[in-house]
């Protein structure tokens, strides 16, 4: 019968010995650069195809396209997604604060470009609510500058009819040009990020930051659509407190609400929610595609508006003219590009974060892989090339992508059929949507934000899980809502980085012990049955070791184990105290010879005999004699010894030779006596008098110098530790500051004869330490592959107590620790 146990038996290994036996040699490192280039630059048909298919995935799709199995599914999915594009294209064109037709163009060209360069069959590029509102903030900010510089355009309008800036062609053309310029630079940034493989940047957007930012963007979108819902025409604000100004303007204009616009928005919202949240679930097993309720709302509201003449009779705002042509390519305008380039970088990060997250969800569900770097290039091309075709920034729309996933789209070819449908719409039917009420489009936009509003509940989860995450969430949400989107993004990123710094400052270290029953390594004192090896302290630090945490590491280590600076200071102070006592003792020798009786005062290295009356008090104290030191723990024998009042007993440590590990300083074994306590300064002072004075003085402060009082008990307790083992299993990065602090720690412990062992150091960290010359100070014999190896050697090595005198202070170079301040003239 086999027992389910773990039993490992082997000799302890240093890291260098283990590497010599097991480390693989890297043949590539021995090759010259020319040989490496030659091995990678050979040409073959397979490599050419792989190279081209890597940058143009459509080649691979066409090469392996299974017409029989894929075509029908791709056609149906493409048409369905195209139908979903139509209402969103019309609505998000207005949301982006440009022309309606720009939304239609953005639903055509990015889709066909992703077919060529994209790798996910389910990503639906085109208009996206969050990206649209961020772009709109930039466009409106530059539009305000245009209004100030071109106020004469409004004065040139003739007639008594109310005219708004959106009715002036030059103003809308300027906004269109600005959006095209933003799209150009956003795409260019994405392409460069893809070529340089910088997709990891999105890892710095924490879940709490992203949740708060998208929710705040949803609030901005909702507020921007309140005016169309009520049929109001209010100024568009940009900059700080934009949302506050907009809400105030809406409240002031509420008496001017157009009832027809509000009724259309309300009925449209109810219809969309009913179909999406209830009816689609009921009929999803009977029909292969979800009901396109948004398109139905657009068609019905357009028909109602046309036949009821809502604009002419009730002043309900409508879309008005939509061109039925495909515009020729045009060069984007770069006027003011220096002012919005940073916004383009923000848009690029958001586009990649949104789209790659959706692509990975679909890839996981359908069991295929995507290339992150190629996806970056694809998103870049979708924006860069489409900027010449009057498009604004495009990204994935999760609702469309989820429909593609539910319909089990096979390849990116489905995007071709979506594009064909939208081109036909623009050329043939776009003019049919001219009577479409803007309040219906606003209703479509607001209902699509339901998920972002539900996301606000994440604050409760962040509060429960981690208060730091909640701080990030709250600061990002509040700053984005009340300041502006770009300010909120900056505040969120800064707060996120600050919390990372704070987390480094609060990094925790602790001593490691082993449980008595299972001998598992655990955090000492957190587990009831954890014990430590006598004389050995194992320390683990839960953080990387770099400039921000190096001193925290040293402070935590000294606090948890032994502070060598403090120990050396205590020893030096005690030496000075002994010298004073010796001088006093020499002066008292002459007088003591004249008195009767004898007192035995025992100070290490000095024995003074003095007669004393038998009536003087004696006390019995325990002394501990450590007879031998075995591999496990010392053999402790207690005995009673009678000493003079206040005098201390002595203990002896006997070293035992070990055939495997012998202390280099002494290989013969020694028996040294260590002082436990010292005689009282005043021989003739009674115990009662001492207790009376002691009750009036702070016992923790030395009355001579005002510093911490030094006792033999404190020194003895600190000197019990002879080995420190540093566990680096949680350290995966180290910089120059971290490497330097290891060197200085080793030197400081060497001054008080405490050995430092290092264990569980990863290969990369060892390379950094080697390059930083750490191993010139720390011997490689002190580097072990595991905690258990280090502890085993520490237990076997002979323990030799400190010499009573001769410990050296730190030199100027050691005290400076490579600090640059010493180099300043």
C-alpha cells in the first residue's frame, strides 16, 4: 500500500554547483552575428507565404476558404451585421459631432480594410459609442476656436429664420476635416505600435480605471443626447465642466421642449428595450438571427415623420439631407494637429484596448488564436487609410461582434457582404432617411449605453476587493464626468501610477518558518505551529527589488531579523562601558585590599577578588550551558549557579566538527564563554535602593547619553542569530539600486559576523546581480537553489561566537554606499 507523501532526499546544492551539473548551454550565444542572420534569412516558398500571410491575413483566408461550409454562414452573418450597422452609423455620426454621412462612411471603409488586415472573424469594425464621444470632445474643442475666428459666417446669414452653426456648410466641413486629421494620426500611431509590438501598453489600464472611464464616457454620451430627445437646440460646450454647463442649459431650456420629439424618443426606447431584453430571448430558438429592432425603429420613425410631416407641423428636428454618393479620396487637414496629437494617442490606446479585448473573447469562445501585433496593424490601417475617405476614428462595437459570434461567423469575408449592403444603402436609399427624427437616433444611442450604466455597480465590488482599486475607480469617474474626458483620462492614469508607487512603498516582508507537523514553509507567527531553526532566520520579501523598494527591503529585513548597525553600536557601547568599569575597578583594587571579606567580580577578561562579609546578600540565577551543537538544535542543560549580587553567570558553546561543512576561521572546535550579565556599577548599593531609583527613571533610556539602554540580554538575544537566509522566490526584477542594497546588506552583516545566504534566485535576476558585480562581494558559495538547501548548510556549519573585542566600524566608503552626494564638489 502506497502512502500519499512527499519525501525528497538529496545533498544540499549551491546555485553554482547545480548550474554546473544541469544548466543547458545556449548554442545561439556562441554563434556569430553573421551566422545568426544567415540561419534566419534563408528563403523558401513556405517562408514567403508565411511572411505575406502574416501581414495580409486575407491571403491565408482565401487559400484555405471552404466554400461549401463557410459561404452561406458568412453571407447571412454579413447581411445581419450590415443591418445593425445602419442605425448605429446614422446615430453615431451625430454623436461624433460631424455630418450624418460620415457615420455611414465609417461603417463601410474600416470594415473592408479589416477584412484585408484583420485576424478575427468576429470583430465588427465601424462606429463605437465611446470612441465617438472622445472624438467629439476634441472636434468640439477645435470648433469653438473656429467660431471665434470666423464669427462673420454667422453674420452673413440672411433672413429672419433661426440659424445654428450646424446649418453653416463651412463650419461642418471644418469639423469633418478635423475628424479626418484625428483619424489619420490615430491610425498612424496604431501602425507604429504594431510594428514595434507595443501592445503591452494596454496592460497599464487597470480594470478599475477602464470600468470607471467607460462608465463616465457613457454618462457624457447620455447627457449629450438629452437635447435631441427633448427637441432642444442648445449650444455645445467643450472643456472643463462641460457636462455641468450642458445640464444647466437643458434645464433652462426645458420649457421649450418639443412634445413630438420626446414622444418618439420614449416610444423608441421602450420598443428597443422590450425586444432586446424580452422578445429576443423568447424567439431566439425559432429564428437564426436576433430581431433588428434598431433598424425597425429607424424605418418606422422615418415613415411616421414623413407622412405626419413632423418637422413642418411640429418642429421635430430631423436628419435632413444625406448625399447618395461615395466621396472621392481627399487629403486630411492637419490644421491644429499639434493641439490634438495627444488626444490621438489616447484614442489609439482606447481603440486597441476595446477591440483586442473583444477579439480575445471571441477567439476564446471559438477556439482560435489571434496575433496581437497584427491586430494593432489592422486597427491602424482601418483608421489610417479611411482618414482619406471622410471617416472618423473606428473601433469594434461589442453588440455587433456578439451577433457575429452567435451566428458562428466563419471568416473575415463576412465583412465584404456588410460593406456591399451599406454601399447600396448610400447609393440608393440614403435619401429615404432624410425625414428621420434625431430623437429616434438619440433613443438608439442611450439604450445602447445600458451596459455602461450597469457597469457603475462595479464600485461596490472594487470596494470589497481592494480599496486602492476603488480609489482609482472613484477618482477616474468623478474627474471624467465633471472635468472632461481627456482630463479624466489623465487623472485616472496618474492616480493608477501613484497607487503602484504606494503599493511598492507598502511592500511587506516576513520571516519564514516551518510547521511542526507537516514541515511546510509558512509565514512565521501567522501559523500557530510554525517554528524556526535555532540561529537561522529566513526572510522573504513580497515585491521586486528596485529603487523604490530597496530601502524598504532593508528596513523590513533588519526589523524582522537582526539590525547589524544596531548590534554593532550596542557592542561598541558595551566595550566603552567595560573600559570605564575596568578603570574604576583598578582604582578600587587598592581600597578593597584593606577591607575584610572578599567579593568576586567577574567581567570577561578580568577577575577581581575582594573580601566581603558573609552577611551580604546572594541570589541564585539560572545559567544555560550549551554543551554541544548538533545538526538539528543545541543540547541545552540548565544548572543553578550562585553569584554575587548583580553578577552574571557564564555560558559555554562547544563547536562540533562537521565533515561536510567546517568553519573557515576555526576547524578545531572551540569552547568559548560568553557573558550573560555584568556586575552592578555600585558594589555597595543595596537592591532596594536600586529598585527605588529605577522606578523614577525610564528604564529604556540610558541616563548617561539619552539613547537606548544597552543590556547584555539585548546583545545576547541579537547574537543568537548566526545565519540570515534571503528568499528571492518572489523577486523577478532587480535594478542597480536593488543589487547595491544586497551588497551593502552583506557587508553590514559581515561586520557583526553574521553570514548571509541567498536562495531561489531566478536566472534573470542572477544575471543582473552578476552584471552589477554583486558576486564580487557575496561569494557564490552563499547562493543556494532553495531555502532548504541554505538552511541545511547553515545548520551544519560550525557556530563560532563573536570575539569580545575587535569588531570594526564601517568605513567611509561602506557608509556612503555609492551615494552620488559624495561626488559633489
